[in-house]
C-alpha cells in the first residue's frame, strides 16, 4: 500500500495515485478551505497552498477526480458553491473563484476561427487557389488578410488530416 505523501516525503504530485475517495476528499478540502495553523504569536490563522506547490497540485487533482466520479460530499460541494456565490454576511471562506482567459491578449474565439478556416477550405474545394480563397473569405467576413491567414494556418493541418483519413477509409472499401 503506497504511503500518502507527508511533509518529509519525496514524491511526484503529478503522478501520485490517491488510494481512496476519503483521501481525495481530504486533499480537496484543504485545497478549497485551506488549513489552520498558529502563527509566531500563537494566533491561529488560515493558510492556503501556494500556487504551483505540491499541495495545490494534489488538491486540484483530488477535486477533479471527485468531480469526474460524481462523488462530492456536502462539505466540498458547499465550499465550491461558496466560492462561486460568496455570501458577504456569513463568509467562512474569504476567497473567491474567478474565471479568466488562460492566455494574455484578446481572447480567441475558436468557433470564429474554425468558421473562417472552413470558408477558406470550401473555396479551395470549389476550385479557388489559396490566395483567391483568402480574398473571398476576407470579403465575406470583413476581416484582415493577416487574420484570415492565421485562421487558415491554424486549422489547415486538421483539415488535411481529416482529408487523409477520409481518403484512407474510402480507398480501403471494396467496390
């Protein structure tokens, strides 16, 4: 039986395997609610795992696994609810949950990028060369040449792989 990671244990937080849901719940609770320990003056304070620490990685993984299994206890679902909709009057947790874009700069809209690239693909399929297909797509969506090319270059490998897969499937069928 593998030992749960302790303070002085060397282990890899990315690959550590939880043994039970009780262990997952313990790490998830600490991740969501923090832990209490005395400061230098003997006052008990709430502490949270620092960003990127093994404790944070384990807590996130534990929470994800519990969510995937559909095995949340009331205290964990309550902590999540409180992070999503903080009650200012009776707040046990002084943190909040924020949803942000993962990258800097203007957020990319994957649906728009796919639609633009697909328009280029359809024009090429209908006989246009890439340059003409880009021009028609620019006019259709009122976008810059640079943006049309970026969308096309992002999706072109996917379209090519789909086409190759389709060709492979259809060439192996008996006629």
